[in-house]
């Protein structure tokens, strides 16, 4: 069963954002068949890498509406209290932020952490430091979404470019209604995704944990009694 699941992950259909890269690699490989094997092998390797990098497997969110789920694959690099991005106009009061780092080997499709209405999408130009650094949340190029829950509370989800990632794609726009786990974008070649929880909501995850986008639970939307140790 584990082997079958791994194969389904590796052989998942690619996200449409990868089409130009996959096509370019395939063309180089085909030209290499005619011209030179030294062109064929790099073209083939690039095509296979892009097929793997842009894979977009199906995910199955928990059926409960009162959960916040991981918006991306990767591992958690910080769980701290911080103010949401200023461009979202969600106030300056610190809330719990969960930061997920995506290596080039992770699935890079971003999914909505909650069911709700997108009230604002804001792009912020910035640096391209390594996305696993804590200051990447404030200094790096990013695209932030503010999502209003049915009860009026707000959740922020931020796509952050990294040292290698230089292109953030977001299909969501203000007014869109997203389901929990619904795809809304992708970041090319290594990145980070942050989630800012509503006031009073505390994450149940910790630094170092591996996340499965669209499935792993980050928090319950019911106010928590105790808080994790920040890292």
C-alpha cells in the first residue's frame, strides 16, 4: 500500500503551470535525438524533473468545517506569534503564525487552509532570501490572501518566494469562495507558505513536523486553552 501511494504521488498529473517547462525540455530532448546525445540527456533530465516538481496529486481534506489545514507540503520551520502582513489590513495585533518550508522535492501547489471568502489579495515585492529563514516572512517577495470565515473571523495565507523560487502564481481573487483544500496557486522551485490564525486560535503542530497540503490539520478553529512553545 505504501509503495502504491508513493507511485501515485510521483506519477501524479502535472499542474498546468509546468506545461511550458515540460514542453521545452521535451523539445530539447527530441532535438537531441537528431543532433547529439549530449543534448538529449540534459533535455530528458529536465523534463523528468519538471514532471516531478509540478506534480499535482489529489488530496482529501478532513470533512470537519472547524479545522485549519496545511496549505502546502513541506516541514514547519517556525510557530510564533506575529502580526499579519500589513498589506492585508488585518490589524497589527500578533496572532499565531505557522510557517511551512517547501524544498524543491515537495509538491508546490498551494491550497486554501480553510473554507471562506477571499476578501483581499495583495502582492508585495521584496527580496529572495532562503525561505527557511524566519525573516523571509517580512522581507521576501510574497503574495498574501485574506480569507473571511463564515463566522466573520479572518485567516491569512501567504505565498513566499525563496532563494530559487522567483515566480508566485495565484489564481484566487477578491470575492472568490474557496473550499478547504481547494487549489489556489503554485510557487515555482522552492518556497514557503505561512498561515496566520484568527485571534485566540492556537496551532496544534510544532517545528519540524512534515505537512501534507490539503490534509494535515494545523489547528481547530475553536479557541484553545493552552499554547505550544514558540520556536
